[in-house]
C-alpha cells in the first residue's frame, strides 16, 4: 500500500548492477516512485548515471541529503560496505532499506545490530515474499487452509532468500535452530546467465546443496543448484505441508470434512493472451473463486521479480509515512543470514550446526 499523495522518493548509495534495478523501476512507475539522487565514487561514473537515468549524482551521502532529503535510502553496495553505509545513514537519522544480506558475516551482523538495531530506522530489501505466487501462498498459509504448517521445502533461490521463505511459511522466529547440510557436484548444461544466453550447452560441474533446518515450529528443507535462478534446465518448486493438507507449487490438497480430501489450485489471470487486448500483465491470482493476490501495478508490464521489488519499495514508503507495517525488519534479515551462514558452515565441516538466540531475537 502507498498513499496517493505523492510518489515515494528514495536515494541510492552505489551505481552498480543492482542499483540499476531500482532506477529502472522508478522510471517505469513515476507516479509511485522517484529517485532523489545517487551517490557514486567518481564524477566520471556520476556523469554516466546522470546521462543514462536523468537523476542527479553526488560524491557523498552528506552531499545528497543536503541537496534534497529523500524519504529513505538504499545502500546498493558490496556486502562488506553495506553495514558502514547503513550506520552512516542512521547517524543522519534517515530510514534505510539495506540490501540482502545486511552484513557479510556473523561478526558483521552482530556489530551492525549493536550499532543500529534499536534505531527503528533499518529495514531489509528481502523481496521474495512479495512475489505474486509466494504472496498468494503465504496468504493461504496464514488463513489456516493447511492447518498447522509443519514443514516447508524450497528449491528456488539461494541461502538467505530461501531461508526467509521457509521461516515465514513456517512462522518460525529467532529461536535455536539446528542446520545440517551437504553438497555434491554433477554435470549440468548451463546455457544462460544473468547476461543472457551463453551459446554454450556443454555440461559443466554444478554443485547442489541440500540442507535441513530444524526449528521449534517444524522442518525446513533447502535445495539449491548453482545458477538455479537462471538455468532453464532446473525448475523451481515449493512444498508446504500442514496438519490438514499440503501445497505443492500451485496445487492444494486438504480435508474439508472427515471423508473429503479435495484438490484446489492457485489460478492466475494473465491478460494479453490470444484475443485479450488488455495488455500483457498479471491481473490476479485466485483460489476457489476468490482473489488472494491482486497486481496493484497493472499497466507497467512488470515481471514477477519486478512486482516484488516495487511492492517492497512502495511499502517502505508507506512505512516511512506511518501508513503501513514495516516491510522486512533488520532482525529478520539478520536471522535469515545467520542461518544461511550455518548452511555454508555445515557444508564446509560436514557436521551439524546449532545456532543460538542472538541479540536481534531477544
């Protein structure tokens, strides 16, 4: 949600590949989002950004804030730098939407939380639960369609993103968690990267990591293969199991009385197909004849990942204006990365890892 008073105005620190996502989305949705400025390290890079995107650039955070104070700022910089930029912005009393993860390692997470955790100014740009399909699934889970959720399996994206999905579908918090992970390597053709088709379909070594996460609320299963985001030869899937049924991707089986297991589906209304002339867009996702997700940005022709990021940015704006709940807390972002670090440690050592309750979960 976002107030119709004016477009949300945000600043950026950094001008790399990820920053361009935010710049592009603001350009495509000017009635909802605008960019007050971008901090770059050099005037040469600044000139390139100004020419490509038509936004002002600055050499420092202080300079950007002095020119026009945005409603929030996104530090879109390398992991190692994100905590320092976040701390600097908090010192200026500016709301922050930190990229994922908010710090590179456990020491960095603890230090960041100690410095800004109680400021009430920092959120994390974790967009996966804003994706239309996952938002619809989460809505059904929270309605209790599956009863009490007991396990979540995610084979889709990597580490902290997947952990975020698992935790929130399970309703897991910050308690002690035991993680056991293994990785194995096999040949796999890898014809596409983020830069497009490679022109090479020869098999290459690809690692698959499988991990179990034992929460007090239930079990998570993590399954990810190198480059699974882009590789068309590896699908994405999610399985959510509960006391009264299960959801597998878009299919739901559940009991409606003691003798009646029924099957239902999450159904997308996609416009622009065949003779539909509304333009190519996702309209909504329905379940048993009622809408459980509606696209609030129709006409922009966004991909589902773009819809997720735009939803996050607009909720961040509304949160800054006191009109919506927080989009994704720093505590949640820290916990997600804590568990992703535990997955990597378990793979490295071949042993299970049990995380304790950290300061952000108290």
